[in-house]
């Protein structure tokens, strides 16, 4: 019995076999002969696949509109939440409800993706993020009392309580409880395997495999919120890079692209899977790959490779940094900072997180001592720091090699610190199911697949190369809620 108060077996028993409930539609599977025709079935208005932020937002919106909703999760309940449960819990949004703030939000998102992200979705996020975060609060999700920022971007942020890398599991649990309270059914340990289609070509449910065998969950619409494909080495090696399968997986290793493959079988188009530009890669602590991510400190620090040298403009952000680490000797680097940088809000938060987790941060009274602690040649390291310090002028270091455009601080005030070692790991993936601004799934030629919606990491090909911190959860929330709303119409 799960803490939702309804087991898989009791749910099926209470509804009954369900045969004939959708008889007028007469659904068949999108791909024949993969699973046998089941004896058990159940009927709903909406079936949601996945219990991450996108899936929970879709289901909560749908039950709030009076729909009969089933949520299918292939993991057991103690692993619910997908990559969302591992996230820092930061949501990005416009600074206020003004048109100017929304414009700045959109411009920063477009620029971050080098003009190759999904600008139409960014506009939807800008228009809805603040209202949807208020909706989460109304449904019992708790946030830290004050808003933050994400320098150098012109957006505001809010973090789930009680803080970064601590709030998401309990807040997702609050959303699941709310879904059940409003009459929804959540079925764990049940993997969606095939979409059901009717004779008009519309999606009419899901064929799933659980502990009780094969069950058809028939419905008027389906929302795919099953996450990305970071745990699928075959897809990574085929689409991203031949060596991508060797990357550490920071998020859940059961994010294997199930939703993408299922949607493709039903005719959906896929976009944005090609190359490392489709991967979110961070340089993280090898012991704690999820929370051991000094993302807020990274733009202010100097990133030093094993040769004691800088190799990139650190102000480009932690994803650009993670990808650059792939090409460094031994794929291992150190983020170096001093007491001044440590006192800044972002770096101090990351430092406190490492301390709370018991992760080592190198500390030394001199730069020479720090070089020895992080295992780099002393003289090249000292010369790197000296030349960088000399180049710092008005928040930038354009004469440094390589130049740093912004957030440039001299490394000169003891103590001296380093997050070390940091190694590259895949957090999430950017490519996914083609959707429009209404979260409707599209065929490759742009035709709408009726009855099928998608949201979250595996939908929309929203981002390219990198994204602004906090925007992944915002995308899941906004597009998930839109999917749930439209799936009930």
C-alpha cells in the first residue's frame, strides 16, 4: 500500500476490468505485437506519464478542473519525482509582471541559447511563470521567503523551502498528496510502454506494464512527462557523441527516453537531440554528483586545469564550463576563489552546501599551498593568477588569456579556496518531442497528434547548448500546467 492510500491492485479492483468503457473508441496500440492485449483496463479522462515537476503540474491542473486522472510512474514510490527530485529547486521568472521585465527575460533566454533555442516557448514561460509559481503556493508548495537573482541575467529566482538541493523531494510529495486529495490516482512501479490509438488517429490511452502484468489505461488524452534520455547510453552515443556514454549521470539513471520513443512510435517528431549542444553538462564533485555542483560560484571563480592554467571565460556559466572540462587533461579541474568571492551570495551558498554535505573544499593561507593541495604545478598556477589579477578592470578581464567578459574578481585576499576535483556529468538533456505552445505533440511535418500532449525535459526542444539556472524547472511547471489544462478541454 502506498502512502497515497491506493495500491495498484486495489485501484484496478475498485474500477473493475473496465472492458467496454471506451468501446466506442476502440483503441489499438500504436505499434503492434510489442505487448499482448491485456485482460485488465481502466478508464480515465487524462493519463499522465511521470511524477516530476511537469507530470505533477499537469495532473494537478487536470484534477483541479474536475478530470479523472491517473498518473503512471515506472519507479517505485521512494524514487518518485524523476530529475526534478534531484534539482536545486530554483525557478526563474521575470522580475515583476511588467512588459519590460518579460522582455528582458525573453532576451536573456534567447541569447543564452545563441538564438537557437525555442523562443516561442520562452515567451510562454515569460508570460506565465510568476502566476504559475503563485498557483504552486496555493497548492501547498513552499518556497523560501525572499526572491533571489541569477547574475548576470536579468531574471528573478525563487527557491523551494527549506533551501537548495533540499526542498524538491518534499515539495513534489506535497504536489502528489494534493493530486490524490483531489481524486487523482498515482500508480507506481508501472512503466508506460505503448500509446493506444483510435481509428481516427487520436491517442486514446496507454498500455503499461506493472507488477500485476499488462494493463490498458484508456483515456481521452495523454500527457507525456517522462523526462529525458541521460540514462540511455545508446541514445547518447548515437546522437550526442560516441564517447558520451562514459559521462557520469548526475540525475536519475532511469531517465532512458521512454516518452520520446513511445511518442515517436505514434508518429511524433523529435528535435534537438544532436551533439553535445543537446546535453546539460556540469563539472561536479565526483562523490556527490547531484548537490555537489558549485553552479552559483563558478562564474566568479577561476577554473584551473591540471596544468595550472585557465582555459575558458568562466562568466559564460556552469554548463559552458562543464562542456569545456570535457577537453581538459584528465577531465578534472579546480574552481579557485578567495575570501572576497566566498563572501558573495552565490559562492557562499555553494560553500555552505559543500560543508553540509561533508564534501571537501581545499583551503590554504597562500596560493602556493593551494596549488599543492589541488595538485597543480606551482609556478604556472601562480603566473596564471598574477596575470589574471593584473588584467581585472571594472568587473572584466579582457586582456587576460583567455579573456573574461564579466564577474571578474582578483584572487588576492586570504584564505584561498578551491572546489576540487570537479569532473563532467550529464544533468539532463535538451532534445525532445516536438510540441507547440499549447503542449500538443506534433508530427515532424507540424501536424497535431490529437489527444497527445507533452511537457518537461523530454518535450519542446526548449534549450540549446546551455540554459539559465532555474529555467528547467520553470519550463516543467509552465508547460506541464498548460498540458494538463488543454488535456481536459
